[in-house]
C-alpha cells in the first residue's frame, strides 16, 4: 500500500507511521508525511495512492478543503482528528473511517482493516465528489440512480439523465454506499428504491427495471438475493 499522512504535528505523524509499519508490515510499500494543505494537494495530484490519513486542522487551515479533493480520488480516505463533532460531516463526504484523537494502535488497526478487508461503512454517505476541470463537484447521492463499473473508474448515472465519471472503482464505491445501493451485477450498483420490476427472460436472464425506464442486468448468482431484498 502507498499511504500519505497529512498531519501538521510531526510527533503524531511519526507515531501514526510507526503504528502503520507495525500493523501492515510487508503490505506497506511507501509512506509519505506532509504537513501543509498545498503540499498534500500537489502530491495527491501526481502520485498513485491507496490511502490518505488526514487531519482536519493543518496549522489553522481547514482540512475539509483537502478532504473534498481526497474523497474524489481512486483511494480511500481516513480522517484522524480531535474534532469529533465533524465526524458526521466527514462521513457524509465519503471517508471510510473517522479516528478520533487521542487514539491507540488498536483503533488505527481497526480503521486500516476496513481498507484491507474491504469492509463496508455503516454510516450514510450523502455526497460523491467528482473532479470537474480544476474543481471538485459534490454530487448528492440521492441524485444517483445507478453506477456502472468502467475499469478502474465508475460511471454515475443521475436522475436528470446526465452521467459523471468517478475516479473510485466500483468495489470502493460499494464499500461506501452499501446502505442504499446493492451490487446486482459485477459491473453495476443500483439504488434499490428505484427498482420498479424484476424481469425474468428466457435463458435465465434477469433485469432490474428502474422507474426511469432503464434496465440493469442482474447476475445469475445475485438474482435470489436481489429478489428477496426487493420484495
């Protein structure tokens, strides 16, 4: 794993790095520590990452300015912060976990295990951040009908008929959106409340018909599970 620590207190950053090396051992490929918003933004833009560990107060700068960019990336983001009152907002933006300060190695290991084991988040994500020509746009999750995997990326299909490209893979979005979306097919996540009918065709072909008229394939191994959840 390639990890970036964004923390303005060197002592805490070194402690996080030491704990990560103990927890991840050989699974840790590289770890970088940066302590300013500008350095972190530049690094994220150029370097491949698997995880960002982010403080929300960087020498007085608002870490949410970086958070909006971080959650739009292909990697997961975990916040490590003393500002516990901001946890709900951080989860709404799409972080995988929020580790409150002070923390111990057990709590950090719990957060990292969610990345390694691809555990689903239990909190509601309200926005998906997408990159739009030098800016970040927050797409309300309520406006997303379904999501299609597109290799390392994902395509968001919205209520208004438009489509947006997200840098996260379908697997990573499934982790974040498990509360309202179901993986009906290896290539699709669907908001189940938008399903109007499940269609069974000859040759054991299954489709989820959405209220807007779209039809999404259902995997054969997923059919019984999806049918039970829909009814």
